[in-house]
C-alpha cells in the first residue's frame, strides 16, 4: 500500500505552520492491472485536491496525507484494503471504483464510522442499504440504464437487441437495468454473460450475430469491451455497440481500434463544456496530462469530504457525514447535493459516441425519468 504525504513546495514557501498530525485520506481502487488506468486517474484527482488544500493551510490547520490502496478490482482484496485503511487511521475514503469492491469495503468503513465517497460505483446497492456514511458523486445504474434504453428506442429506433454483461455486480446490474428500460416494443433476442479477463469472445459474438440485432449492449469495463468490439468487427457483426460508463475511456478506443467507431456510451456531461471545471482541467493537464473519465469525480469527491471535515470541525465519521449531507457543494462539476441515501439529487447521464478516435457528446438528449 503506497503512502504519500502531500505538502507541496508552494505550501512550504508560503510558510504555513500546521498545528497537528495529518488528516489521512484513503483512495482505493484498481491501481494496477488491466483496470489500473482508472485507479490512477482517481488517485491523481485526489492528490491534486489534497495538494491544493495543503497550499491553503490544510484542514483544521492539519496537513492532508493521501494513502492509496490497490484492490485490483477483486472484492476480497477490496475488503482487505478497507481493513488496512482503518488500521492506518484514515478520516475518510475516496473509492472504490468497482461496485463489486465498493459494497464489501463499505461494510468495513461503516463498522468503523468512516465516511466513504465513491467517484465511480454505480450499482444501486451501494447506497440502497441505508448506510449513513456512504455517498457517491456519480449516478446510479438504474438512471444510466434508463438513459441508454431510451436513447436506443427513441433516437436509434431499435427493435431487436442483444444484451451481454461481464457477470460482475456492476456489469450485470447495468445490463439488467438497460434491458428493463427497453419497454414492450423491443425484443431482447439474446441475453448472456462473458468471463471477465477472457481473450476470445468470438463464439459468444457468433451467437449474437445469428440473432441479427439492431444493437448489442455490453455491461462491463473497457478491457473486455475493447476486445468484444474488435472481435465483433472481425466476425462481421455490424450492429451498433452500446455500453456504459465503464467503457468510456481512451483505453477502449486503443484496444478496439477502428472497431470502436460508432460505439455509444452513457456517462456524465463533458467537463470541457463546464465553466466550473476550467481551473481543474488546466491544473490537472499541466501536472498529469489529459484527465481521465473519473479524475474529476475523484477530485470533487475528496473536496466534498474535506469540506465536510472542515465544517464539522472534527474527523468523526458521523458528524462529517451529517455535514456533507446538509451542505450544497460547489465543485468542478458544479453544484452537488445529496439525498437521504447519499446519492446525487440530479441524474448526470448523457450519451456519448465514438467518432474518429475520440468520444464526443451526442446531440440528441434523453432523460432518466
């Protein structure tokens, strides 16, 4: 587990005198392996925010220290990482990335009165269990599943679809929400799962192709989505691919190559079109390069956590959670408020399309009503 104390040169140059021991903040996700890019994106967003707080004098006159934990998108490892976070004395955690990791890890954080804010886990069960210390700054799969389904039916006018998922909490959950949102006018000609990490999906894709769908949907993450898209093109499956927030990453475009063209994904709004994100993007790009999909979510999440600690004037999880829930937060993504479950009050989802090697927002908009 990597430790990093973030007291910047700017802080030291300003002569800031910290009054006490650091406030430790955990950031947990798949920092290595095939999903490691997403974890590193989250880590960089948290590091940037922590450095900015330290440059302003810290929180409660204490420096912010970031402790990272690599769960390797393994639920068992996630629980182990959560225990390590507790033993390290963290005041809160930003993470995890995968819903299948966030759910068991949140049990540990709840038992130890530690606030957890996930930037990325979208399965409804993350917040539906009623844990007062659990929040997310992203949306939910029942929201994005409805947006994807309505785009498929109202904009693309599909009548025949195939649905695949990666058998994870996130992937299957999103696929099921998409299927549920299609309505009676659409036939689901094929429904099935794949094995996460497999390299050859052509047999499954051949079964999909045999059903002649107008569109095929995949619930899962970009490594598998990229291989599926590439292999679908190789066997002549020409139907549109639609997926969710786990696929919308430059790594998907690299893996799929030309086969990515036309893929549609659900995700949040484009930060480059938000005035509130301008400063974040400029600083992030200068320090780390192009921001990843979840860099800004992690940045907002840790700012919300630190604002909560500052407002509560304590690191007590119960009091920090109360402060977070009772405040309106103004971050890079604009105004954020939470409902009683810890979900954002406004669904953030729009559709994006892969065009000429990049993802661009679709012109047509549908709601998650």
